[in-house]
C-alpha cells in the first residue's frame, strides 16, 4: 500500500519532470537565462542596496517622516503581500498551470503535482516580484545594517509562507466556484470584502486594524536578535500552507469547472449582420467576432473586470494624488494586454486557418484585431481615470492635459509593442481555462516586465511635466511618443501584410 | 474545334519551404471542373500543405499555382473568393457559434440569401440543434462536420476537403459524400485529401498519390487497387 509520503515524493518528482519538459521547450534560452540573472541581481540589489543610505544624517524632516511612515506600515506591507498572493491565486483559477489542460490530460498528473506547479509559477508574476522587492527594499531601508541579514531572511520566509497560504485560499475559492451557485458565492464574498475594507478605510479604522495584525509583530521581531524565532515560525507556516493547500487543490481539481463549461456550451442567439453608420460592414462583422472571442472567455472577462475595477477602487477609496493616478493607466493597460494582446492572434486558436481562408483583406483583419486590443486597454484604464476623477474632482488644466496625454501615449505605446510581439513571436495556446496564459510563463514574465517598465517611465515623464506651468507641454511631449509608437505599429502591420510572414503566424497559432 | 476549358486547379513544380524544412518539393497537379480528385499519401507527404497553398493560406515558395483562374502567389484574395476549404485540423474559432461562422463566411462572400441554405446544411450534417452554441465544446467529429458545411456553404467553384472523414460518424460521412456529389454535379472542381482509400475511391474519379513532398502517381480512381496504393506509399 502506498503511503502519503509516496504521494508527495511522486508529486515532487513529477513536478521536476514537468519543469524540465517546459524548460526544454524554451525558445530563447539565452534571453531567459539573462532574465533570470537580472531578477536575481535586482532581488539582491533591493535586499542590500537601500541599507547603504544613511537617512538619519540627511537632516531632512520630510525624509524622516517618510521613513517613519514606512517603518510604521511595514507590518501592513507584509499583510499586503498576503492579499496579493490570495488575489493572484484566485484570479488565475487556483494558480497557473505547468502544462495546459489538454496537454496534461493524457498524463497521470496528480492534483498535488498541479498544486506544486502553481506554487512554483507564482513568482512569474510581475505584481508578486514588485511586492517582494518592495518588502526587501523597505526592510533594508529601516533596519540597522548589523541586523539586515536576519531581517531579510524573515522577509523571504514570509514571502514563502504568504505564497503557500495564498495558494491554499486560491484553491479553496476555486473549489467553491465550481460548486452549485459557487460563482455567485465567490462574487458576493469578494464584493463584501472589498466593501468592508473600503468602509473601514473611510471610517479611519483600517490602519489601526492592519497595525494590530500579527504581521506587525513579525516586522518588528525581524529587526531584533529574536529573528530566528520569527523565521522558523514562518518557515513552519510555509510548510503547513503548502501541505494543507494540497487538500483544496485536490477538491477543486476534482470538480467540473462549471463556469468554463457554461461558457463552452453557451447559447448565443443569431443576430443580424451589423450595419454600421460608418466604416465597412466587413470590419464590423470581424469586430463582433473578435469581441465575442474576448468576452466569452472566462479568464479574459474576469481579468478585464478585476483590472478595470481594482485599481480604480484604490484610486477612489485611497484618494490617490493625480501624480500617482498618472501611472495607473499604463499599468492597467499593460495588464489588459497581458490577458491576450501579447499574443493577439491566439483569440482565434485553431480557427486561425479558417479565418485566413476568408476573402477579406489582411489589412482589415489586422486593423480590427488591433482595435479590439486597444478597446480592452482603453476600457480598463478609462475606468481607473474616471474613478480617480470622481474622487479628486477636475484637476488643474496642466495636470488634466498631462493625464490625458499620458493615457493616450501609453495606450498607443502598449498597442504597438504587443502587436509587434504578436507577429514576431506567436504561440499556440488554448485560452479556454482561466489558468492558461497567452504565452509561456517565462515569456509572460518578460512581457510584464518590459510593459510595466516602459509605461511607468512614460508616466514619470508626464508626472514631471505636470508640475510645470505650461498646459501645452504635455500634448507637445506626447507627439514624439505617439510618432514612434505609430511607426512601430505600422511596421508590425506591414509585416502582417507579407503573405509568408502571415502564413507563419497562422500556422504557428493554429499549431498545424 | 473549340479549346478544352483550362483546368480549375493547375499546379506546376510547387515548392513550399518552412525554414530549413521543404514540406512540398516539386508537386505537379491538374484538376478539372466537374471532377473530384483524391489526394492520397502517407503522413507528411505534403497533402495538407498543398491544400493550404490552394486555399490561399500559405504562399508557394516556388512554382506556379492557379486556382479558378487566380494566381495563388499574386492574388490570394481572388483564390479565397472561389475556394471553399475544410482544413485538416480544427478550423473553427473556439468562442463563436456555428451560425456566426456561417454568417461571417456568407457576408464576406456577399451572399444575400444564405440563411435558408445554411440552416439546411446544418440540418443535413445534424448540427441544427447546436447552431447557436459556441464550438469550443464541440466533439472532434462535430467540428469536422461543421468545417465541411463552411467549405460548401457558398457553393464554391473549387472545393478543398482536407481529411473531411477524420473522426466523423457514418451519417456525417454520407452527408460529406453528398456534398462532393452535389459539387461535381454543379460543375465544381473537388480536391479531397484523405488516408482512407476506400472512401476516396467512392467520392472521386481520379487519384493523385504524393510521397515525400512529390507526386508519384496520377491515375483513374478505379485503377488504384489496394496493392497498387501500398506499393506507391512504400
């Protein structure tokens, strides 16, 4: 008879096989290796670098206040990482998959292996990395150099523990979602949590509540000689989280994915062909088909709603300054593009070959697909801007001009980048599961890094010029950005129009 | 004496290369209107790639390809207007319904009264009940049957069917054979690629055998006995 230890040992071995299989399918090994080294260097840099700043000798009271605030909120930042781990696992239907559902179907892969795979893939998420780097950097900033090693070990132990706990809660939520009325239950509970948090914040009770959490004790203990106690406790918690998480994983994966099945067997009554007032009817019909492909996907619909509402609510509730709001459209547009835009042709899946036999110009196909990607990005980033507007009221003219210019620039920027990637490096993927991604995980991590870097830097440029007195400057500054992105977009379009290039994309996406 | 009409499909020395791989190396092929031609061969013989070139999906690397009077290299859009193509794999947009597929195909080909024919064809292929259900949940056989419907909806002058019998039940096979017979009767050129010799012989009057990206034989279908076919494959 097999013992439970055999189950875990087998699962660990199988996870190793799956990781090795995925690693062998990486196309650009050198770029992936460079990416990994960059991430490790950045991690080391954030963990050590800030401790070299001697803030107490600066003499700046504003800086002192900022450091005190960071120190006081370190426990809250720890708690924030847990919240992120939970929402990431919930948003991806329990967690990312090492192999897609159709690929894994023929192999005897246990739920424990799926669980371990999801845990391994959790760091391939920009929000996870950025939050970890923030924790390391803030800890380095507020901890005396002689205590830094212990404090950072506690941080890393917390990152492991929070990821394990988040994964367990994510699987539980996915299990509930797969029960009768489970989708409604998860939506209602999530809504209630958001409303309660918003209410607590508006009542001024959220800060004290967060500070009373055990994470505050953890953050304080990390900076003392008792750090080994905290580290050992957290490592034990991480092990418990990983082991316990296998239960809800097995439960969730043993249930039918109701929402996906409902969508896959969804009935959509016939509608008349669109008769647009302007533009060609062919384009209108293609647009309808492409929009249907987006909104009839569980993962994309869920992602667009979260991206649209989440950052907007933060802007609404927390009352972010316009200088911070300026960064959000780029990040939310990037998030929307990461749902499918980075591999835009994957919307058609294996139907790409049939689409290509239709007597419609390749230019129309490209333009419509780019428009649908742009629509999704404009929608989610637009919600953020509108909610910030509701909270902050109309900004001064120069700030308003900067926000609008920045928004337009990042939209065109991200669109040009992702349409170029879609032509240059297409992938065959099945997006029927919300656990699926439009590109392999390593590529997704690289895409997320590049998009957020570009849009954040752009946002910073416009934030800087919004402090000046000239309302004409932001639109003027937008022109070179827009010109460069347009050149890039036109180049991608030209590449698509070349029959041999298009055939390569079609055959790759359709995997024939 | 009048000249015989030019062949509906004419392929001369077709080469298709994907990077270092030459998928088709020197295929010659000719198929007339009102005739059904079987394209036979083992896996990797170049049948599906040849079909994709004829459908205007893949441009020829070299050689001459004319479909319904249109040059596949320079006028792919013209080719797509005269062709109806059932691809060998998938061929359906996963989150669209069969009716939406038919609507798009018909509107882009400027068909005004297509609904009745579309409904009739879906019924013939026993897909009437699922006309408004997204195809992502379809079985392989249902997807194949819908692909044949999509290829034949607009009564193309060149009908390309790539493995239309793959995973299809006997009723679906019968319906597909009827589509081929109808197309021949109205004067269309049919090219049918399959591994199933018996069905190919039932549907087609001539047969072309490909091996390793080359044409190795062209004959009347009746002449292609089991032994002869086997000998051509080895």
